[in-house]
């Protein structure tokens, strides 16, 4: 399931960091399945990458907001 930026913004920094760790584990497992030809939905890799980018973007926005 793709996360919306609005949903991600509602999470705390700690929750975002946990989510980021989970997404990276998911990505690793998807790549492993892909390498062993067990992945049935290759588009899932791109979706997880985008979710990781969304979480990183919002974490960065919050870092910059703290400094300002």
C-alpha cells in the first residue's frame, strides 16, 4: 500500500524513523526475491523506493524547520 504524504506528515519523528527502517527492510527483501526470480510484482520495488523518499523528504523538512 502506497503511503500518502499527508499520512506521513501526521507521524512523529520517532515513528518516521521506525517506518524508514521497515521500508528499507522491505526493499532489501523485495530485491532478494527479485534476484531469485520469486518476485511476482516488480512494481512494488519502485513503490517502496518512493515511500522511502517521501519519508526522507519529510524528515529533512522537519530538520530544517527546527533550525529556522
